[in-house]
C-alpha cells in the first residue's frame, strides 16, 4: 500500500506556476493521498475549486475534505439568486478504498495581530484497506508559534491515541439501524507539521533521540517512519525557498505511525524532484 502526503501550496510551485496537473502526476500511483493547503475561492490561484479539480484528477479515488478556515469573500446576484463566494483553506484525503467515516479536528489556536494565522485542522479518515481498516490523518499545524504547535500536538495526540476509547465519529449506530463502524488502532499521521526534527515540538510528538540507542520510544507513542527507516538525516528536507530567495531548506513534513504498523513498514522517502509546490511529497509504503 502506497501512501503520500503533500502540502501543495494552493497548486502553485516555486516557479510561480499554478499547475494542479503536474502535482497529480508527481503522486500518481498512490493508494492514499493526504493533501494540505487545498483551497476553494482563493484569489492567488484564480478562485479555483481544488477539491473538485483533484477529485477529477483521481476519478478512481474516494475523497473527503475539511476546511478549518472558511471566510465569506463576496456576494453577488445571478439570475435572481444570491451567490456567495467563500475562501476555504484545508486538508484533503483521497483513497483508492472506501472512506467509511471522517472527523474534522479543529486544532487550538490563538489570535495574532500583525502576522496571518489561520485556523488549522487535522482531517481523519477511517479507510477499508486490503489489510483491514486503518486511520489516515491529513495534518497542518501552525507556522507562527512553537508554543501554539505544542498545544496543537497535545490535542492531536489525545484524539489519535484515544481514538478507540472515544469512539471516532459515531458510536451507538445500531439505534438508527446503521452498522457499527470499525475502530482501528492502526494509523498514519501525515502532513505539514511545521516543525523540524529535534525541535521541542518534534520531541513532544516522537520522543527524544538517545545518542546510543536511537529514538527513545514510549509505549503506544507515534513512530516517525523516516527516522525508523534511516532516511531522516541532517541533509533531508521537505520544504525549500524559491531559488531566488537563497538556499534555505527545512524538514517540516512528517509521517508518524502507531507501533503496530512499524513491522509492516517497507520504506519511506521524500521526492525532492517534484516541482508543484514549495514542499515535497513524502511517500510511505506499508505491506
């Protein structure tokens, strides 16, 4: 099973070109896709509905979308009907297999005055995969404040690690004649965390590295797949500034899994050749 996470920056690459088709080409072959910075009604990309565009580009995939930031842009009258144009900024999951249920997790945030700070979220999907049901999350954390990211990580981990005890999006379905939903323990937590390895936020998510024994793992804590595969190095990066802005590269995107999935991990890599965004796709393969 091939999973990929990609912050697509509204479909605009470092060359300034808006091209969703080249983004789709770079992640072709993925069974499950977690996208961030998926927009509707954004002036910077011509108000394109990227949810509709990517669902058309992947017609064989199921899809869900969550927009934690949703703003009214303007109102017009067409043929006697009121038309509202909205700006939506959020996360999307596409899956070759059915998505049984989903939750839109709004992450804690605080007000800023001079710097833009959007409401962030994590989109959760319960997917019927060939090896059994599992959860996939498309995550986008705050870019402004490490303290805010820490609060978001704590909240997110509580939801992810307590999923079974909380019951996901729906329990007691039999009361209305619906089948009970599975409550899978296996999960992939993928996305733009806006945190570098060894930062305080990263340690809060994945634990601290021991100089002799590698990452110190706490029971049932998320495991970084790149770190586990040996692909997380001082040279690795998932984000870069455009060439004209100087050679700044950072490792901001991650995939964490539960301990039960670790034996099924085959490989993980970052595609630093993909041209469609200022981020790069993170690929994970699971048996």
